C-alpha cells in the first residue's frame, strides 16, 4: 500500500458514510482506509463493518473503551502499512481526486499540505489557500508561512517514518498544535500546494467552537513549546491572545515569558502595534487584567 488513510470514529453515524465514500471514491486506488471505532455508542461501529464488508481496502479496529481522538489516531498509525499516512475526521470529506493531485508531491517530500475549505451550517465558507512552495527551513514555514494558524492534522500527507518516535498526546485537546512542531523537526521538508481540497465541516458543538479555559490552556501550552523553537513578534502576539483568554476564563496568572516587542517591526499592522505598545507598558499580567476588565465592562453594559 502506498497511502494509509486513518479515520477516528465516534458518534458520527450522520456523516460517516459521506466521509468514507469521499475517500474510497478517490481515483488513487493504492490506499487502505483504517476506521478506528473508539467504542462509539451509536450506529457508527455497524456502519464501519458494513464498509469493510464491501471494500477490501478498509480495515476496522474496534476499541473496547472510549479513549479519545489522539488514541484513535495512534491506533491507526500502529496499524498502517502504507509508506504514507494521512488523516480524515469523520465529520469531513475530500474533494474528488484530491489524493491523485498530490501523491507525486507526497512521494518526494516528507510532509505535503493542501488547501482546506471550512464549511459552516450557513452558506458561509472560509478557504485556506496555499502557494506552491517547499520549505526546508521550518522556522520560515512556521513564522512567515504562519503554519501555527493551520496546524490541522487532516490536510497533510506524511511519510510514515516521521511517526516512528512521535504520537498524538492522549487525553489532551488541540493535540494537532502540540504534534505538528515535532513532525516538522523530524522532517527534512514540507511542501505546500494549491492542489486538492479538504472540506472541514464546522461543528458548533465541537472543541474548537466551544473551547473553554481548560481547553485553551492546552492550546497555550502547545504554543509555548513552539515559542522555544521559533519566535517572531507576530507569533508571540498570537500566543499572547491565547494567554489573555486563558487568564480571563480560568482566573490563573499568566505563564508565558515576557518579551519586549518592537511595535514597528516586520508584519505589524495597526492592531498589532497597539497591542505591542500595551504589552511593553503594562507587561503580560497588566495586559491580561486590562483585557478581562474591558470584557467585563462590555458584559455589564449589554
């Protein structure tokens, strides 16, 4: 097998058939699909078995207890026999011929990233468009390419060997943000392309939409690790936004290190300049307190 497609499955009976159909319908047939049923209480396990019965490329693994998204992905990685690995979440689906368009690139590069279209329940859409570029310097990808804003696991194809010593952290949310930097450090390059399309279906009940303080703290911790590797003013202020939200929602003191930011540096628009000036004057704790006070004032007025 050339490509192993790993799909974690939990309470997705309404969308699973659409997801799997979009994978097995890819014109690239040299693939296997690993459906990891994470002890789903609905009809999803039955649907998985039905798919396996009619397509020999599909393997189903049934967990005996619910262990979470990361554990399901890790199980799939362990079972994978392909030279390449990719992930598809069961709420989502692929545009036709996505893999055909990028398999040649995936054979040449350690990681290939392709566009994502975020589909909302309304007619609104947001598309992450990517240029055709190869990065061998991961700092350039992370900072200039703003890789930290699209750490998604599912719009990338990876050489399997990258996972020899790397797994997704179990029992943790926003696991993609914690794992991608490790994969980048293990890779010789990452190629971005404008070919193919991953269709991400926004879930109003999902972690991303309903993240609270504890969940955002997990995201913050992942980005704090990345700050030790790659840092510029724009990324630092991006992490500061998360730190402000965590302080407001949890009541905890800030933990990120203070760095004085040049408000007139590269990539700084007016909003970022104002934030940098406030940071330099009031410090991290001060700006977190100001943020909380402003939000409380707005809430009291409404």
